[in-house]
């Protein structure tokens, strides 16, 4: 009887031990300074190098670092291939408008290729005067893009997330196909869904914008100088004073830190002419102390933007951060780079060439057309594509990205 029972109900073999979950990949983010620390008394050159020569870079670097849950270490662009191989399994490059004749990344291409690691480029942009022109690249930057593409760790898609369709089309012309036309990752700095509704609520409750923050341009941009003068005039309201936020280049940032003696005299004169030419030089310096600001961490930057009803100007990231801080923004586009960024992240924008009428609070209020439902739908769909991109490239997304994608 016992034998029969044994034969009828054979003993099952032991179940295999469950596989241990795969360890997340160690990520090397190519950005030297994750934080500038207590920067109030830092030397200007240290600050200037720390922001990559443009305060706007902080916006997308901060965003990307918040999007990835993997173990992360930060490395400079010049980190050796040996150091990268020793400390990381995959490289993430926070990108800007690197695809243009203004760059030459041949040395970096050699180093990345030598590392042998997979590479993910996030936010890559092309820079041309307009969509009607193709970009021009140095041989070094072309090879840099090719090295990144060849390292693709994704079996399901591309390892290049671009700022939009124009950049993707330019990569296609280089023979680099399949990149994801996504936008700027700073689109997802605010971790909450329903951002468009919050922006709309604050904006629609205002008959007219009061305090204005200007995302300042550059003194060499003569085609926007008349616009800049008008924006400064609106910003300098005695009851609702605004601010003039500079991002680039070095001389513009120096005036925000009262470093006048180290600026080339010709450049300083041009900045004076670009801002308040009706002031004496001493009055101009006083104006800088009162109104000109630069920021070295994103939370502080966004916090000050919340104090202003409208941020407007030719610097995309300066405007985009205002929307992430739940305030209205309007970018004055000057080239394909800023236009593409705005189109792919729902940032209201107007071409500089179209701003021919006098700018007033009333005209700006009428000019801005913002559909909160469309904005939130677009942001949700963009977050879903971004999630797919990160997962395909074996990067673990932060949980809040799923909430934005789901819209809840």
C-alpha cells in the first residue's frame, strides 16, 4: 500500500531558488559638480566652470539627476576612460545644443570610445539659425555623435534622446537613425502631474502681470536689443520690482556678482548699452546691484521665480524653470534651438522678429495663449516616452515620472 501511494504521488523535486534581482547599473553622469555647495564666496572662475559657462545648464543636469534611481557618480567630461570603467557600468551625458559648428569633441570621442561603456545622451540639441538650415559640424563633434550611437545599450530603441524633431532629422542626415525626439528633460523638474492647471490658475487670476522676471539675453544680440530695453522698462516697476536674470556669457554673469573691474571695457560698454544706456556708468553699476541676478542651484532659482507673475526673455531654461515653478513664462525665440525646445515642452513662445509692436503688460497678457489641458496631455505623453527611453536603456526611472505619465 505504501509502495502504491509512493508511485501515485511522486515526490516533487525541490523548487529552484529564486534568482536574486539584478543589481542596478552604476551610472556615471558626465557633469563635474553635482552641487556647488556654499557658493556665496566662491571665486568667479570656480563658479563659471562649475555651471559649464551657462547657468541654464543647471536646469537639465538637475532634472536628469532627479530622474535616475540608479547609483550615480558625477565625473567631468575629461575623466579618464580607466576611471569611468572602474566606477561605472553605463555613462549618461546631460546634453545641450552640442550639435553645431561651435563645438569640437574629438578628444572626448576618443576617450568615450576607449572606455568601452554604453552611453546614453539625454537632451541633445542641434543649433542652426533656423529650421531651414542644416547644422555644420566639426569632424570631432561628428565622431563624438557616432561614438555615442555605436555604444547603444538598448535592444529596443535608441540611446539618444533629442530636444525635438529638428535635431532628430539632423542626426538622420548624419546616418544616425532612430533617436527619440523628446524635448528637454527639465520638462519634468516639477514632480507633480497637473502642472498646467496650476500655471493656468495663477495666471488667469491676474488681470495683468505685475512683477516681471527677465530671462536676459546677450549684449551681442543686437536684433533683440530693442526688445530687451522694453522688458527692462517693464521689469523696473516701483510697486512690483522684478529681476534681470543672466545666464551667459561670462561678462553678463560677472555684472550680477558686481565684478566690474575684470570685464573687458568694450564688453562692459556693450552691456551698458544693451540694458540701461540712459544711465551714467555709475548709475548702471547701481542698477546691476539692484536688479541683476544669477543662480547656482535650481531650487533657489525656482523659488525666486515664484515671486514673479511672468518670466520672459530669450533664454529658454530661464523661462522653462518659471513654468516648473508654477508661474507663466514666454520665451522670445531667436534660433532653431530655442524654438525646438519650446515646441517640445509646451513653453509659450514668440519669435523675436514678430515682436514689432510696443510691449506692455496688456499686450503680453493678450499674446500668451496657454491651454492647461493641452499642456498636461502633452507633458503626460512626453513623460511616457521618456520612461520608455530610460527603461530601454537600463536606467531606473524615479517613481514620480510614472505619476506624470499617468496624469494622476
